[in-house]
């Protein structure tokens, strides 16, 4: 029941150079619609080339520019949230993408780079360059994911632009959504709250419409986990998929009886059969 989905972060430079691993990250399934592709980088030329490839070969429903990632490796290259420290460069990137695609172009930002909170004026600059919507994570890059979130900066941003604003950060409940809406957000983006709990979208969809929501039983949760891992294996091969899925297994186990022991076992699984055995023991 998610209204739309977004790809993993895709390196604009790697895509423009034809990197096979990068192209593999662009796979999507028919149910993932609307589907946006998120690019990161710092060169307008790379963004232009990558956007042209997306337009011609992948037909995304929108293209999202990452200007909010706080990872040291990303900002160290001048990408992600580091772009919030250079509005002139950021607007050139927006203009380059807008000229290269026929679909809406959005941006994911934070309250600001390091400890500076310049999101409102930064978003205005993006709007003047043609951005179609802005998603804001309610923390600065230095805060990473530490509480609390900064709601006042989101409200200021909403009052500063006319394009839709999508709120992000610590959204777990219907009340969290209402808070974002009251600040002026047109919608919300959920990330970490869905880890191990993809049912959150149906839960919030039901709550918003006054429809009873029955929390999934353990078996139902594990059935979805197995489906998730099986699809990862189809895309990445069993070894890589299981290595990347261990943390997801641990997230699904959260709150279950004996979770600590099961998480320890999950950290060592290396095959789909071993995962099925772990789930059988958990049930």
C-alpha cells in the first residue's frame, strides 16, 4: 500500500559510464509503480548523461536527486548533503536533469549540511531551477539519525515554497503523519520504520480510513520475509542476497520471543535453506 517506491541510490557517474553493477540496481517489478530512480553525484555533466540514459532506457515515473545522504563517503565526494553547501552547483544539477527527462524531477534534502539549517532558502533555489517537489529529512547531516527531529525547519520550508513538500524522519504512526501534514507537508516518506515491517503501509493506510488493522502473526511475517529474500536471490544470487539479508532477518525478529538467540543464529546464515530452518525453529 505504499503510494510510490524509489530505487537505491544510483551513482550518476557510474551509470553514465555504463557500469554493469549500477545497472543491476535499476531492476524493478511490475507492482513497483509509480517508481522513481534516485541519482547521486556532484557533476552536472554526469547527471545530464545519466538522466538521458534513464529517459531512453528505463522510463522512470520520476527522477529524484539525492542531496541529503549524510554518509561520510558520499559527502566526502561532494555529493549527497554536501550539495546543500553549494546552492549554485545544486541548481545546475537540477537544471541538467530537467533538460534531460520528460518526467517530474524531485530532490531529497535535509535541514542542512553539518549544523547549518538552510533548507528553506535552499529549497527556494531548487524551486526556481524547476524542481517539482522536495522531500526533507528532519535532521541536519551532522545529526545523522539521532533524535529529536527538527519540525520547525520543515514548517519554515513548507512556508517558503509552492511545490509539494514530503516530510521524512521518525514516521511510525498516524499521529506522526498528522504532525507532518499540519506543518504543511503534502505527504510523507517512510524509510527505517519499514525495515522488518513492510506491513506499516497497510497499517497506516487502514488507520487513516478507520479500517480495522490486524497485526500479522509470526507465520505471515516470515512468509513475507521468505518472499523478500527469494526475490533478492533472483536479483543478486544466493551468496550476495543472504549476506545482505541477514540484517533484514534480524529486523523481522524484533520483538519476538527468543529474538536475541535467533538474531545470533541469523548472523551466520548463508543459504536459503538455512533461513527456512531458522524460521521453522522460531515458529
